[in-house]
């Protein structure tokens, strides 16, 4: 069972890395020129692909933490 969980943890960790790398950047190079107006008026909810990618990233992160805790418990017993 430990080996199956280890393989699942490796797969989830690789998928999590890919999902995080696919997330769009939130930095804006022109923010110094706009005087911070973009930070005030530019807040919009993620839609479409970005929203789905955020959900996938959160889900993979949760699965990663749960698998890591279960494996730590199994290795201590």
C-alpha cells in the first residue's frame, strides 16, 4: 500500500508543478506607471480556463497534503 501511495504522490506532485507553471502571472510591469490604479480597478474574478486551473491547482494541493500526511502516518507505524 505504501508503494501505491508513493507513486500517487509522485504523480500528483508532477501534476501540481505543471498546474502551477500554467497559471498566468499576476505581476504587471506597467503598475509603476499607472500609480496603483490597476490594483484598485483591475480586480476581476477569474473566468474560463484560469478559474478551472485555479480549482485544479487547489484540488491537487489538497490531495498532495493528504497523501503526504497519510504516508507519514504509515511510515511511522
